[in-house]
C-alpha cells in the first residue's frame, strides 16, 4: 500500500512539474509573440545619469583629444567597431569650439543652408527631444560655457562666451542644438518595414558627404550608395539587428578616419564642388604638397532617445595637418602601416590613389627619423589613441 501511494505521489509531482514548465516556456515566449509593430514606439521612462563637470575644462586651453583610430597592418578588419560609451563623455568640447561654432554660423548664413538642415515632420519630436537632452547635458558638463536662462518664461540656453541664447522649444531645435557643439547631428527613425531611415539632420561640416543626397534613405542604402566597403558582406545584417535592439540605457561610440588632400574642415573641395553632382576622388589632383594634406578622424556616438525612439548620431570631426600628426611618437610608422594594409576596395573608398606617394614617402621618412633618435614602443597606446 505504501509503495502504491509513493508511486501516485511521484506521478502527481511529475504532472505538476510538467504543467509549470509549460507555463514558464509560454511566459518566455510572450515578448516575441507580442513584439511591437515596426515604426511604432512606446515612450520609455528613462533619464540618463546627470554628468559631472568636465575637470578643469576651458574653452581656451582644453586641447582636442588625440584620436588616432588606426592600427598596424598587415591585417585590416571591417567591423561595426562600437563600444559602450560612458554617459559623462557623450559630447566632447575643446579649445577649437569657437572655430567650429563660427564655421557653422557662417555656413548656415549661406544660400545652401536649406541643404545642410532637413527634418521630416515625423522627426520633429525627436529633434525637440534632442535639444532638451543636449542642453541638459551641456549645462552640467560644461558649466563655464553654458547656462540656462528664462526670457518671458521661455527656457533658453545661453553661451557665456558669446552671449548668444537659443530657445529650448522652437521650430528648429536640431539647428540650435548643433550650434552648441562641435558635432553634426543625424536622426534615424524606424519605418513600417523595420528599416531605419534618415529623417532629420544638420550636417554642416561633413567633409565628404551631403545631407541632401542621403535624406529619407534607409540605413542600408545610405551605405551602399556611398560604396562603403564590404557593407553587404560584413556589416548590413549585424548593423540592422543592432539598431532593432538598441536601448536608451546603453549609448555607444565608434571611430573612423580619412586622409584629406586640402585644409577645409567643412567640405573637401578636392573631391569636387559641394554644389555639383559629380563628386568623388577621381576629381582630386594627385599627390599635392604634403603641407596641404590633413588627417581627418570622426568620433560618432549613437543613443536611442527614450521618448521618440529615434536613434541620434553625433558626428564630431577632428582635423589636423599630416605634418603635425607625424611629429607624434610612433604615429608615422603606425599610420603608414595602416594605409598599406587597406584592401583594394577600402583604398578606393578612402582615395588612396590621390595621396599615397607623397604621404607614404613622408611618413616613412619621419618614422626612420624617430627610430634613429631611439624610438621604442614598449607601451603602445590603446585604441583609439
């Protein structure tokens, strides 16, 4: 009798365990079955941590960080290259802020200003959210440069060094947001097909691309139309998955670099006029004097905006003559090795044929000088420095 009861107990226990297991599996699957519709976003209640003031920051003396996002060859890897971003470091300003600010003001006063700034109606709230979040960040991170003030109860942000004030709430929030920082701004929004589209941007100092050529394009077409190397094979799927899963809690950052054969921050005229259709490296006069050639790097941050669901890009260019960068220890040898490691498609994309002879010769000579003077790389700097 006792054995029979024990068997019944085991059978009942197994049934209970089976039923609970099925319930657990169903609960795990629920988020997939109830997946949100593409193009629809439910606002999330999330506030980024308040940044601490940048230590000893000065608009006159704080130098740009020396980003050198290239590695020794012979291998060259194509990846998204993203890493987690500390909230304190979202936006970087330095003693070139005034130069960038004046360049932006001048560019926006030109006839082409309407081509530098575009916003789709569906991105207007995301643009406003950008201005709200950016101004809140800046007054705490850079209190010597920015402060809030009120004019007839209208909230504004004031630039202390220039006296300029910009409204937080306006019809052109993305434009005003850009004038506060050294970055260009772009807004990607999810469409009903699940792809992300460029629906807003203020692209004033891009160097090599134009907002009017990319506006309203999906993410994949933006890259394929620009002949980004190995996008289809190496980047497309992972990038689209990442955009789908990106959360407001985790901003990220990435870097890239180019060689530019002129000294113009806003637009590289060596590839053609900004106002004509046919732009490209085939227009560049090959191997200009080394003094004209510049190293251009970009620091790009990405964050999901919690209210609108848009993904905001900040794109900060750094611009320095090759003759300056080549004075830094180890840099001439490392950059020359990186350039030689580019596969053919990367070399075409970066315009190597327009400068390789003069740049590589110069970098090799500077590297040899450093080696003769006792250069050692016992403690190489971590990427991206």
